[in-house]
């Protein structure tokens, strides 16, 4: 009964937090960061995801943007597959940025998630970043996501990664075999 009552209050809560985000700028974005953190606790709300994602865009004050990026990981745990896909797309796009704190926020967000795609993005980030601190955090976050997924899912994810790595080798071997056949004839 209580959860049903809370569901009915979600639109009011989102509206209040949206008003705070629009009207309460302050020192180091503490108040608006708190509003974003509040939205992230509404893990089943697609509207909350949309609002948080608005504050992950370039041009938003850095402190608020970093909080918003991090909160995408928090809110992701109760989302539909479609919304989860949007969150992952957004985080993958942001992961390409070179600013250290932005990369750390992306790693923090992905480390909270419960999806194998987060591991893929973390591995890509670790491979492309020149900063060893980000690389180490990304590798630690991969372990955390694997724990979130559970042992069976982690093993399956590793198998999929190995299969992806084997595919180019298989293609090369088959091309080499064709060349050898042509040369022998």
C-alpha cells in the first residue's frame, strides 16, 4: 500500500525537483545537485531519467553536470531496456570526452550498473584514456559490474568478449586458406 501511494506522488516529486533545478542556482551547485540525486532515487521513472539526462549536456555548470552523469548509474537499475539503452548511449558519448573528472564520473556511473554493456564501455574507456588513474578506476568498475551481474552473467559476458575477439581471427584464417588454395592451384 505504501509503495502505491509513493507511485502516485512521483509526478509531484519530479515537478518539485524540476522547479528546484530551474530556480535554485547556488554555490558549487549543491542544491541543484541534491535535486538531481533525489531524482536518481526514482529508479522506475522514465521522466526522472529524461530530466537527469538534460543536465549531463555540455554547457551545464561542471559540478552539476558531474553529479548528473554519476546519477545516471544510480537511476539505471530500475529502468526499462529502452531507457537503459538511452542511458548507456549517453554515457558512451560522454566517455569520449578527455576531461579527467568527466571520465571519472562516467566510470562511477557505469560501475553502479547491472548490465554487460557497461563492461564493454568501461573496457573501451580504459583502452582509450591516456590517464592511468581513469584506467585503473575503469578496471575496478568492471569487477564491480561483474559482481552486480553475478557469476553466471559475468562468465557469459567474458565468453562473448572472447568470441568477439576470435571473430576477426577466424576471418583472417579463412582468407589465408583461400589464398593458399589459389597459390597451390
